[in-house]
């Protein structure tokens, strides 16, 4: 199973805001994740889409990759806090307020889903198992007979 990741550092957004968008794509197939990011109305979504494409390209370059991008999915994605830029904003009466311009480090990891191996049944047998009667069905049938006798 191939795993690849991509990291974008010093992205000019807070880690909390980026985490909201990353939750939308966690665990999804890469094509569905890209479609989700395309129609998300957050400015960080374009940065995350670029990062996801980079992770897909990294997976394609690895040895042992099957070549099928449709089998890739977002196995992990997270946003860590980066350094904050401190700025000063003028305030009334000669004071100053501090403004923190936050940055984030975004990481997206993609993995390849394992191929599903379907067991081949014997020629004379049905592939589907036979269904058993439910336990409740037997009780209902017995109570219906009692009601008919009265």
C-alpha cells in the first residue's frame, strides 16, 4: 500500500480555519475531495486543493504505485500552528493594540486502497449463503395461531 504526503508551510491563515476545511476531505477519495474543495467557499480551500494535487503527484512518483489514481484516498490531513507575525494597531488615547497575523503548516497524506480480492466459489455452489429464518418470525407465527383458536 503506497502512502505519500505533501506539506505546505507558512500558509497565511489560522490553523483553526484550515482545520474546518480539512475535516471536509478527510477519508474521501481524492477525486471527490478535489470536487469538494472546488465548491468550498473558504479562501484556504484553494491552497488545500493545490496541496492535495501535490500529494497525488508524490504518490504517482513512488515505486510500486499501481497507476490508478482512483484508488487513492485522503488518509490523514491536519493543520499545525505556524509562527505568528506580531503587528501593532493604533488605539484610542495613544495606546496600541497587538494584532497577531497567524500562519499554519498544512499536511495532507494520501494512501492507496488495497485491491479487494473476491473469493471464487466452486462451480456447483451458489455464491450467496442461504438465509435463516429470524427468531422473531417463529414467535409471531405461533402467537397468530393462538389468536385464531380463541
